[in-house]
C-alpha cells in the first residue's frame, strides 16, 4: 500500500512537471512567434517607407561625389553615360549642370544648329576616358527626367561644363540657379564677344526656345 502511494505521488509530480514544461515551451514558442511577426512587420514597414528627396540627395552624394568613372556613351553635348548602375539602369546618365548644348536627339526640335559639333566635341574629350563627378553642393541632384545633375572634371583637370562654354559649344543655362551661375554667364559672354564656336554665325531663331523667350522678355522691359 505504501509503495503504491509513493509511486502515485511520483507519477503526479512527473505529470505536473511535464505539464509545466509543456506550458513553458508553448509560452516560449508563442513569444518567439510574436517576436518574429513584429520583426517582419518592422522590416517591411522600413522597406515600404518612401525615400524623401533629402535621402535620395544624400545617397547620390555618397555614391558619386568626387569619385571617378569611365564615360561609356555620349548622348549629346551636355549628356553622357558613365559605367555605374543607377537603380534599374545598367549605367548612370548625367546631364551637365548649368549649360545647354544644341540638341541632336530631341524629336521636338530635331538637330539644332551646332548640335553635332557640340556632341562630337564632348565625345572627343570624354568617351572611354575617366572623369570625376561632382553634384552641386546644396542643390538638387536629379533633373526632370531623373538624370544625375553634375559637374564633370576631365582627366586634364578642366571641367567639361566650363570648356563647352569657353569654346562656344554651349549656352549658359540661366533657367536654374547653381553654384557657378554667375561664372558661367561670364564664360558665355566672353565666348560670344570673341565669336567662338556657335557664336560666330548663330541666328536668333536658331537659339534654344527658352533662350529666345528670355531675350524677348528682356526686349520688352
């Protein structure tokens, strides 16, 4: 009889311990599941949170500013491609800050006066060569079409933006403010006074539409 009671007590103890163990394991599993769901939700929320313009600008500066890349394609006198991926694209397309060269690929304007010469000039200076990229400090880094806006330093230390203005292959783009706004106006003025490049024979109707509009506005003031 005593033996049977002792065995029964031991069985009760084992059952109680087993029950507590199962309860503990269940609680631990439940806690782990809740934690995993919370972490998953946090990660997804973080991924879904939209990037602000400041975030994107900071990313561009970290990725491009002061770094060297090779020019793999020249689209136009003021637009080039470099050998680094940009989002879904295999390369980064750069629109030169502060200048506007005559179009050669725009279906709305067709090939403009001195456009092929400007494109060829840029190609000769950059294609297949290493360049250094500098976004404009404190300014936006992307243009209307999502292209990177930058100053391009050539292997010889000159800046492509300035060379195009100095040699008469580009207009100073006064539609948008940037760090060298006044300097670029002066460079264009000097090229124009010396009749360099396009300034030797360009006619008023051959100027970009935005510049024609600015000139008409000045004349009416």
